[in-house]
């Protein structure tokens, strides 16, 4: 996996990392803050953060003695663009399918749309 999009989706495949990302949308946190709700070691949380960092989803800065973890939200633009492209294609396919089904229904039930100008 060399491209960033693959690294991002692989990083987000883990529910713990997804939860960490969700918590980071609210504010920056330290590793200890992020580790608090999980029954895992700080080392395990650090490994999760390393995966998120390598994917470009988070960064760590130094603030005196603290090393807050910061969410890099612009990575979501990359994901959104990829998802949006395929969403549009799927919607176009569904629209074509709807048109085919409507034509099939009209062919099966000619009384559904009475022709104008004919006596009833």
C-alpha cells in the first residue's frame, strides 16, 4: 500500500482507530487522554497512533511537556473526493435502471397511460 488513500482506508479499518479519530474531531488530545477509555496499554495506543500518523490522519506536536495529537482534517477531502466520484456513478446507474424499469412497466400495462385523443 503505497498510495495515501489506501493507507487512510486501512488505518480506518480498525474500530479503535476510528473511535480515536472521532474523538480527535472534538479537540486535540494527549496519548494518555486517548488511552483512557480503552482497556489496552499505552504502547498499544501508541501503535494505533503510529498507523494513523503514517496514513496522514494525525500529527503530533510539542507543547512544552505535552505532545498533543492533532487530527489532519484535510485528509478527509481526499476520501470524500474518491467516495463522491463513485457515488455519482452509482446514482447514474440507478437512474438508468429506473428508466428501464419504467419502460418495462409501461409495456406490460398499456392502460396505465391512456393515449390522448381516443374515445373512452
